[in-house]
C-alpha cells in the first residue's frame, strides 16, 4: 500500500513539475471540439444535437494522447524495473499509476468540459449529468488505456498502434456516456445509463490492472 | 544458512538460448562477481535472479525455498541496479532516492541523507537530476542501495562511469554490506577488492 | 533446440487431416453453392438477394467461432506457455479477420438493394465492424515487435481482454441501436428459416469450416517453418567468433 502511495505521489509530482504535458491534452480537447462548429456550421440546433457526442469523442481522443507516455518513460529510463521489483503487487502499482493518470488528464478534461458545452450549445439540463457521466466514465478510460499502454511497450510505432487497440474497447463507455447525457437533455432519467457506466468502472477497476500488469511483466522479460 | 542458490538454470531470451546448466551459490557475507564477454548472459542472469525473467529451466532458491513460490518475499529482499540509472530528470537527487526508499516501504529521511553522504552527493542533494554528470547519476543510483535495507544486491556494471574516489566509496559500502551479513551478485569487468569474493565466469558461446 | 522441440506430432496429425479437409472444402462448396444459387427458392420478401445470406451468415458464424478459438489458444499459450498455441493464435487471427471482412462486405452488398444504401448502422453490422477492428489490432500487435515471442504473448493478453470486452461492446451497441432506431427496417437476419434455406446454409457453413481448418493447418506449418529458420540463424550466429549483444534487451 505504501509503495502504491509513493508511486502515486511521485507521478503527481512529476506531472506538476512539467505541467505542460497535461495542459497539452486539455488544449487538444478544446481545439478539436472547436473544429466541429467550423466543420458543420454554427447552426445552434445542429450543434446542440451533436454536442454530447463531440465532447465524448474528443475526450476519448484527448485521453489517448497521454497513454504512450504512461509506462514508456518509466521503461526507457529503467524505473519500470524498480517498480516491478517493489515489494507490492504490480497490479496495485498499476492502479496507482492509473489514478495518477486520471488526476492529471481525466480530471482537467472534466473541469473544462462545461466550457466546450457552452461552445457547442448544449441545453442547460445536460450540464450536471455531463459532469457526472464524465466523472464516472473517464476513470474507465484511464484503466483501459493502461492495458493498451502496457501491451504496446517496446513496440514499433506504438503511438499509432495504441489507438487501434484501445478505441474499440472504448465503445461501451462512449455509448453509455452519451446516452446518459442525451437522456437528461430529453428529460428522461439518466440513472440507468449512469449505473451501467458505474458497472463498467466496477468491472475494469479489478480486471484492467491485472491485464496491464501481465503485459508489463511480459515487456520486462 | 540463508543461501541464495541457482541450480541448472537455463535462460531463453526471445527465441535464443542464452545459457543453460548454470548453477551458483551465494551465502551470507559473500560476493559473487559475474564475468564474461558481451552477450554471455550476465545481465540476463541478474534479471533472472531478480525474478524479472522466469528461468526456462532449473530453479532459484533462497534458504532452500523456491523463489517462484513466494515472489513477493523475494522482491522484498533484493536491490536491483540495472544498466540504466532510473532517474527522473525533474526530481531532485533526494527525491529520486527517497522515492525508491518509499517504493520499498521505507520512509526515513535520515537514511536517505546518509546514503547520499556515503556516495559524496550531499552537496547535490537538492539539485534536479537533469543537471548531473554521468558519474553523479551512477552514484545517485548506487545511493539507493543504502536508502532502504535489503540483504541481496544485484548490480549490473555498478562501476560504469565512476571515478577512482567513487569506486572506493562503492567498495567501502560493499565491504560494510558484506560485513553485516549481506550478499551481492555483481556483473563487472573491474576487479573488486572485497572479502568473500567468488567469481562466476559465463561462457563465451552458448551450446 | 531445447523446449522449442520440433512438434512432430502436430505435423503428422496435420498431414493426415489436410487432404480430407481440403477435399471436403471443395466438395461442400460446390454442393453448397449449387443449393444456394440454384436449388433453393427466392425469398418472398428479399427475392434473389436472400442468396447473399448463404455466404453472409456462415461468415458471421465463423468470425465468432474463430475468435473463440483464438481466445482458447491464447489462454493455453499464456497459462501453459505452449509454443504451438502461441503460433496457432498468430495463424488464426488473419483468417478470422478475413471471415469478418467477408461478413461486412456481403452485408453491404445485401444492404444496397434492401435498404437502398451500402451501409446502415444496424446493430449486428456495427458489432461485426468492431470485431473486425479488434482482429486488425490483434494482427498489428502480433507483428509490432522485433521479438516475435513478445508479439504473440502481448496479442494473447489482448485476445483475453477482448473476451471480456466484446460481449460488453455487443450489449452496448444493441442498446445504442434501440435508442437510435429510426423506423422498422428489415433486419439483416431472417426471422424464421425455411427448411429449403437451411440446407444450403448448413452446407456453406460446413464448407467455411473446412476452409478454416485447411488454411489454419497451412498457416501453422508456415509459422513452424519460419520459427525453425529463425532458430537456425541464431545458432549459426552464436557459432561466429565476433558475437555482439543480440536478442531482446
């Protein structure tokens, strides 16, 4: 447990020392979403119709940007050996890295998402559920992305390979994340969708670290 | 007692057989030097000893008990120093070493500063690691050995980039480790002046 | 050479099966196609287009069946470190991807006359599309490493992740489809199958299965030969006097 906390603290400290990295992700998120009105036209009704989907899809893509660094940097400088040799289950340490990843990428995305919602003319009823759905959904994105990051460690062109592996796995989060907010906008209960999102998180919380740890052990061998 | 042994070990990297039928024995207070030409499997053997690689054959045992039965306990008793220094450029020397100690469950600032002092790094303690020279980086990596206690040290070319004074510091640290019942396995080309030294020569060509 | 022993037993078994599976594939294809194209009646709703189903549906079945095979081979490769299982998984993935691709293309061909458009975001087609991406990712990961063993191991983990994830994807896509269902459209599957259609369907499915077995054996043989060649090259390399560091670091 102490090992996991030490790793979490170190990753957060590293992120704070180079704040540019997570700022880039947030900037990518905003810029990509801004391209949509330029692409489909500024018609408020059309924007309101696509707002939820655009926010979620760009959030997925922004998340992807940061994964190739999740383990790659530690693998390149040898830190990953030390982490794998720590007297704690590697699964727990992977979880700590996922938590750190979510805090430095997922959380900033949630914080700026209302700004994008304004840009895209999202109806007011959608805002609380937007934040809630992102808060439940983005940790799952971090957990699943970690699997991809572990699997592509040491691969050629890992930056291109990773989205290919991870994006199909993101489909359920996208579907239910969007469905929850659209239900709220339409005045329907968002609870069932949010519960399923929570279920996805509950499922990936134990399983994703197991798969990721297996992938990392293979990569170090 | 408390012997670290390997019996009839075989190691396969990718699809290549690196070595086979390799046996060793390191008791308390002993140092095993691994020598041999490049590609003879010194680094592979160290990674195998650390449990990073699973042996393709044979067994590793601590005090007679197979380490595969309790890998957590094995990881808890070893320090591994690889080719790479595993330093984060934006963290200070102290932070780098303290993180390692905390990762191994030890949060003792006094031990960290004593470790830095042993390798003559006290003056650099608050410097971010990106400003360090090659030798200073290696010394910082070595300081990890003292920041948290572990009976078994697995060192891959620890003397790489060290000057004469740092080499003496390393040997002094090793002698103290050995005198207190520690043991070490060291892949090196430099002669080591340490009591209880044994040598394991890895063959130039695999069968 | 050590544990990568020549899997002679597989070679003997494969040699015994191959002529039969190849012969049956040809025979069943001819008979199946004759039933599918000539001897079965057109559908009262779909008319002649229904004949695409005799390729489309078996391809969809095989796409799923091969994935199940892939998952089992991956699990065996990971747990028991059986080298043949790793190679089998590597050999299966492109075949599965091909079946998935055939399923998608025939789906589009069927959709054009039925829906008036090449692609409709039908729940089944969408799930198959994601399965296709999954296969492609698996193949890409297998081939992304300099050390082929690392590639097959990583791909095995991915295959098992897929076993957990793909049913969830299927469920979410079905859910998504009911939320966005525009009007009732003719679905890509016949609700009740008339016996006259069952004969060509089953014959074609068997033909596809025979094809799968045949190609799998051929690909596996190829992989085994490739591995032998690599091993040979490595032992020769080790005999050379000036050897430098090689193999994964």
